[in-house]
C-alpha cells in the first residue's frame, strides 16, 4: 500500500469517526463518497468496504459512550437491529444485482433528500 493511500485511509476513518461520534451521522454517509472520490473506488466496493469498516468501532466504543450516559434505548435498538440485519441482507443482494452507476445515483439522491429535509426542518 502506498503511503499516500494509507494517509487517505486514515483521513477518511478519522473524519467519519469524528462526525459519527459527534452528531450520530452514519459512517457510510461520510465514508462512501470519500472512498469513491478520493480513492476512485467503485460504488459497490465502497459500500461493501464501509459496512465492513463500521461493524467493530460503532458496535463497541461509540455505543458504549452513549450507553453509559443513558442515551441508548436498548429495546428500540434491538428491534431496529433485527430488522436492519434482514434489510441489510436483502439490500446488499439488490445493490449487487443493480448496475454500479444506478446504485451511485440512488445513493446521491438519498443524500440530497436527507440534506434538504434536515435543512428545512425546525
């Protein structure tokens, strides 16, 4: 691995980790566009890599900090996590079956829609 690639990976991880821990932003929302733009990674590769990245750090340290302060609803988290597992399985199958450019466009539209909704909400 080239040194510049290593430093880009560190930058992506730090940026996503800080934003995720600070505002609860899903790491994929930050990491996927950065991997596509900064590493010229294919959309599907970026999505799969993002999922692999997020499992250990989000599942352990970030959740622990919120939990110890009383900011985790365990019952809600358990139900959503169970549904997320099923949704993640079918969503990944769908993403793999679709052309990468279409998946990239769907991802971009979703990001814009979320941004507009958040910007105009009270």
